[in-house]
């Protein structure tokens, strides 16, 4: 079934297709597989009311369609969509409430983030891309089932306002951004950084950790 364009949706076809693109990119980049992870984007209606567009629960990315995305009010009410929203909907909403600057959330379950997460090791920025996009050291939240609002509030508080991601021990990463493109870049950068940090630590050396506020970015320079 295609999207009924005769009925005006709160979520554009373009946005739904963008979410689908990044869902499939998360698999291509090795950040997720099968039905792992989830993505949402904050939207604002003409009357100023905010809502989010979020991926459904238990749908493989290779069969996911733009019309499968759900529109959900900030109180958790499903406004559009026939499927069940991601089980981590309350967590997404908690992060959006804490971070007004966050316009998109990407949750991934990538390998090296999880390697450090199961060890309870924070992810220090040792690569330029991570410090530019994630903005600093990524904290690790102790393991807990992640489908309720209380977990979401604690996750959002631990991430805070200074960095753009948080690791859930034994369960992956949640990344935020001012756009879906940037939230995805955070997730990619943290996984790459986690892999390099893991191997550098195994070598017995002491990695050079970067600090965002100590990097001099030339005026007019574009981010990688």
C-alpha cells in the first residue's frame, strides 16, 4: 500500500523516505541488523505543536516502507500509523524533552560500542570526527531494560547537554543531532572511534584523547 497523498500527513513523504534511507544505511554500515535499533525525528505542525516520526516495532529494515513510519504526539499518543511504534518510544520522548536542540535520534547496536559498553568503559574521543560530532566523552549507563520512561529520563540526564550520545551497557548507543543526518554521523563516528580506542588500548599504549574545547577550528572550515 502506498501513502495516501489525498490526506495531508504531519510527516512528509520526503521525511519518511529519509528515515527509511538511514535505517538501511545503519545496516549497510554495520550499526544494526535485522530489526535492531530505531530512528525518530522531531517535527513541528503548523500550529506549533510538536510530535515525532518514529520507526515501527519488529519490522525488518529490508521490508520497511515509508508508510510504516508512525507519527506520535509528545505525550505518546499515536497520531498516524497502523503499526506499533518502537518499544523505545518512551526513551526517545524523554530525550527530546531534555534536549530541545535535538531534532533527531538514532539508536544503534554496533559491535565496538557494545564491546566497551559491556566492560562499562566510557568512550573517550580519540578521533577527530567523534570529538567534532559527539562533542566529548560518551558516558555508559548501567544495564537496565530500556523500554520505559524512567529509563529514558535517566539516560537523558546521564547524556546531559554537553555531548550528543550515551551508551547503554549491553545494549548499544543513543545519538542525537540537530538533524537526522547529523545524528547518524554521531552514531557512525562513535562506533569508528570505539573500534580504534579498543585496538589502541589492546596495544598497551596510552591513546591521545581529544578535547572539543581545545580544538581550534579555522574560520570558515567545513566539518568532515
